[in-house]
């Protein structure tokens, strides 16, 4: 009985890798581990500028919601929706 070599969470009885990590290992064998590392760094890890942009964007959205109050509801754009006053 061993722990998975990659995730170190799952218990493995026959092999070194659990089922999920085996898929990751096979993808690494196909595309190369350097390519996978580059993709993970670009997609999953944010640099300082990206983190600051996300923080600023969330704060801006939060402030806009507080200013609008209950006016955040938008009419559906997929239907010809008319109120009684518009008819």
C-alpha cells in the first residue's frame, strides 16, 4: 500500500499513480512535461499585474453594485418583451 507519487493523497495498491494522476502522466508523455509546465504557469498562476487587475476589477464591480441598489436587474435580450406602457 503506497501513496500516489504525484498527488500524495490517494492510496495506490498496484501502481505508483492514482487514476487521475495517471491521466496527467499520460498527457505529459504525449506533450512533454515542459510544455505542460508552461501551460499551467500561463493559465493557473497569475503574476502581480494580473492579480492587481483582478482585485481592482472586483472592487469596481462591488462599488457599482452598491451604487445601483435594486436596479441591477436587466430585461432579457432574447425575447420581444414589452411592458404595458410600451404597447
